[in-house]
C-alpha cells in the first residue's frame, strides 16, 4: 500500500523541532502530573481513611457500652457497599469510597456481633481537592507546553533563518554571483563561540572565495592569451596572403582563419565571463530575422514560420545565438536541419545522434565535444552565454525520434496600449470632421 504524501512544510526543521518539543513536553507533563496526582491523591485518601477508622473506633466503643450511635453510624446501614459488608462479616475491618445520596462518601466497617458496624465520612472536600489538583496540573501543563513551544520555536527559527540565508547565498553563487557571501558575525569574530551553522557558513564563504579566485584567474588567462594571439595572427594572416597560389597556401590560409575564429571566440567568452556586456535593445520581427540568419549561414537549413512574433532584443546577439545553433546542427548533426519560429520560440533541430548526456545534464562545456574531434565546444557555450545576456531561455534536448533540439524562448514584445484607443469617437471629433473618429478640423476618415 502506497504511503500518503505529506505536505512539504512537514519536512522543515522548524516543524520537526516543534513536534519534538511538543511530544517531549507532553510526555514530561504527563509523567509529572501522574506522579503529583498519585502522591496527593494517596495522601488525601490516607487522611480520609484514618479519619473514618478513628470514627469507627469511637462508634465501636459506643456500641459495646450500649449507648446510642451517632447519625453517621449504624449496624448494617443502608448504602453500605456489599464487598465492605462481606469483609466485616468475616471479622475484618476496611474502608471504601462510594457514592451515597449523590455525594462521595468514605465508608469504614468492622464486625459487631455477627453483623457489620459501619460509619460514613463525607468525602466531597477530598474529592474536590483531587479534582482541583488535576485541573491545575492540566492547566499548568498546557501553559508550560505553550511557553516551551514558543521559546523553542523562536530558538529553532533563528537557526533555520541562518540556514536559509546560507542556502540562499549558495544558490546565488551557483547562479554566477561570485561576490555573494554569508558573512556570519560569528565567523568574523574569532572570540565568539561558533556553532555548527557558523562553521558551515564560514566553510561556504571560504569555498566561494577560493572558487572566485580560480575563476577570475582562468578568465584573465583566457583573455590574455586571446589578446596576445591576435597580434601574431594578424601578421600571419597578412603574410599568408602574400604566398603564391597553390595548395600549401590554401592550407595555411585555412588554418589561419580557424585560429582567428578560435581567438575571437575566446575573446567573446572572456567578455561573457566578465559579466560586463551591455545590450542594445530594439523591436524586431522574429521570422524575417531568423530567415536572414539562415541565408547568411550559407547552409541548407529549412525555415518554418508557424506563427510570427515581435520581440524586443539585441539583434546582433540574437543573430550570434541562432547562427551558432544552426552551425552546430550542421557540424555535429545530420540533415535535414530545421529552424522553426512559433511565436517567441525558435527551435533548431537536426536528425543526428542528439546531444551527449553531459550536455543535457550540465549544459555546454568549453573544449569538450564527443563528435570525433570536430569543434571546440565553444559555439554552444557562446550561444548559452549570449542568450543569458539578452534575457532568453536556451534549452537543449533530444527528440524522441532522434536528433538534437535547441529551443530558444525570447521575451515577447507587448506594445503599450494607445491611451486614445478606447476613447469615444464623438468626443474626439472636431468641427468640420467628415469621418468617424477624425481628430482635427477638416480631417477625413478611411
């Protein structure tokens, strides 16, 4: 049988701590309540029993001397419990608490000439004392549980709040904000005692600082190498143009172009890593823009415009993203390659073996490819980086029937409503207007 699913909030540390504190307080209150009840009730019953037996001794002396018995005593009186009567007939003495005329009564009985001589003592006050004690125990236990629960919840909430802050900072770091830190005051002041949360926070800050230094070192290295390569490559490209025509010169020019392209890609990645890119937003029709990208790629890519859309984006960066996706589909996939525009969503699909598992799990990685050595893994990395800059969502997946699918979702442009669109035409018509909705003298409508 399947276990029922519990609400998500029941898995929180605050909820678990509250349940634990409540259970422990209830158990402790119940234990102390039982101990106090047993102790006080036992003492109260003992006092009432001693009082009843003392009266039984006095009544026995009166009975033996033949004097009249008081009204609370008698021989085989009505209301005497049968078990207590039987005990007295056997020659023993005993006490018992029962109801007599609707009131709690303590009975004491003993033998008297083959009959039962009994006395009764009003037990109402003692019973009320025990009931009042039970109510006091219950009330004080509820108050104690409530106060303990509030204090415990406050203490646990302070801890969970620090844990949530640590988790939030960790998510910011994973999202690319390498400057995010917890900065727990307990870790900044060595003289203050550190708890486990402060230890975790300090470890996260240390890890973030180390990661930031390594990434910045890699970014500077990539940028410096790319910049240093541009100068010799420029000279090498100019020298290659001076070579006589022939197969060797074509090979040299081709390799120089490849190296220049790789250098430009590295420079672009270094700029994306630095996070200093700015966008030049403008409104564009997505369908015609995608068609121009395909024509400029020089590839046999089929374009399908399912539904046009207007987007506000950086044209140059969007063309870079689409161009890289189309080039990657032709380089690593198999034809036919199809680019589809369905509203603000652009899909590029090929019919090859699909994206590798590492790319689907963690996204594109630079200088990693599983396509026989073709490419450097920079095209999709740049596409993902540029998509993030223009605020688009780029998702990589594999089609069920085979082939890689890259889906780019752009923010659709929504024009502002015309403040005069809903105005009353009669109110906007001027003198001499000849058409409905005309706004000035002599204006004519369609």
